[in-house]
C-alpha cells in the first residue's frame, strides 16, 4: 500500500510493538494491544488519506467436496453462524478390524 525499499517481517504483534516503539517505521496494530502506548503518547495514530484504521473480518473457509466434521460444525455454532445445507457433519468412517502383523523369522 505504501511501498518502500525496506520492509520488516516480524514474528508477532509484540515484536511489531517493540519495533514501533524503537522508531523503526510504522504499521498496523490492534488497538487493544497499542492502547496504553497511544494513551501515553509513546505511539500515535498517523493521519493518512486512505485511512489509518482496518477492520479485520475473519472468514471460515472449507472444501466443498467434503462435508464439515463435528468440530467445524460445533465451531460455526459457537460463533453464532449456521452452516449451509452442504456442510453437514461427516459420518464416521466404518471401522476396520486391525490387520494381522507378520512375524519375522
């Protein structure tokens, strides 16, 4: 979006926060992780024509050729969604008797 010659890829928000506090550049941070620094004035929200806020909207994606399993169906229910008609829980695979092992002689 901004371009530039140098881009730092950091392992997480804590590392990003430390880099921002050290003055190594700018970046997006979740407000709840940078709130104390913003209130203290250690960090500030820059004015940018395109806006300085970003709303993250997570999405659950899955394969269409396989039905959702019990865990995914439960996750969707806990998140308040309803799986579509094609996303029914998978039926358990039939169990097979264990194969006999050969003995080496």
